């Protein structure tokens, strides 16, 4: 391992908190999804760092599963974005406050 | 040690690009800065001995997912338009800094070559080792993930198909 594992984890944590802040602070649906992407990448950093730390390939395998899950999530959520835009004409998250559908 | 310096430089560049990404008002700029952050992350993955994951980070994340975001943004015309295309010199400063750091780290990585210098010194997962673990120990998980991708494709098609019904149409 070229750097202490703690530094990798701190880096991943900062990245994760940035994504969380983006999800919580921004009100545009696209920016919320971008925040989710940042959080998933922070998880990938932690997994690859762990893989290098313990010299096991399993962490990298899990990053591949993470990428597949992200692809599925992005496909569904962008389809929802297109649907909501067509139906309501806006992407502001605060506008979607009714449960009637 | 140069490799650790490269890591800290790349980590700082990733954090800077991500910070620029989450503070942009225009979604297009945010996506482009996030693509830059993913380039830096891919270099970090390569540095950590995960060349295949680094390649997939570029191909899947930066190449496919982020371009899908751009495509949706442009299809829905979410980008604020109408602004004149003036060249603001101050806008070039973060771009130049980030690009120079990424370029310098790429050159350093090529010179250092952690894959060849490994041989016990640093962890390096070859694609063969990686594929054996993926399709031997995690074969069932690969099947489950393929099902998940199929369900996602069906779901995205169902949500995105045709004209939506008018409001109050459903019982």
C-alpha cells in the first residue's frame, strides 16, 4: 500500500459528504442524481483502497457490481426524470409534494 | 515516495473538481466537472493496482453514464441558454489547474509504471486474476446483476414509453 489506509478512507469520506451535501442542498433532480453518483464513487474508492490494503481482489469485484447497480439506477431514475418533466413540466424537487400521482 | 505524492495530488484534484461540480448552477458544467473528477478517480484506481476497474471507470462512468446525463439534459433543454459566448478569463483558471494536475499525474504514472514495478512491492490485480475471481467465486452474483440490469431496462422502457396519461386519468 503506497499511502496509509486511513488517508484513503478520509478521502472517500470527504467525497461521500460532498455527494450527500449535493443531494441535500440542491433542488434540481439532475443535480440530486449527480450527488448520488458522487456518493457511489466514494464507496468505490473505499472498496478499491481496501482491495489494495488487504491484497485481495474481492473489493475490485464489488466495484464492478457497484457499477452495474449504478447503471441500473441511472437508467431508471433518468427515465423517471423524463417522465416527470413531461408530466409536470418541472424538475424542482420541491414541486413534487403531492402523493396523488 | 513519488507514488504517494501522486495519490495526494490526484485526491486534491478530485475533491476540487467535485466541489466545482456540486456548486455549478448549470447542470452541463456540473456534469463536465464530474467527468473530470472521474478521470482523476480512474488514475487513483490504476495507482491502487486496479487497471480493469480504472478502464471501466472511464468507459462506463465517464463514457456512458455521464454522457447519458448530458443527453437527458440536452433533450429536456435544462441548460440555461441565451447567454452570449464570451470568453471569461477567470473561468479558465480552475480548468487549467485541474487539467495540468491530471496531465502531470498521468505522465508520472506512465513513468512510474506501478504495474511493472510491482512484483511484491505493491498490489496489482491482473485482468486474469480479476476475471477468475469474478466468474468463479462470484458467478451467482454476476447472474443476479444481469437480472437486475434486465429489470432496469424493462422498467426504464415502461416508465419512458409513449405519452403520459392526463392527470386524474387513473382511478
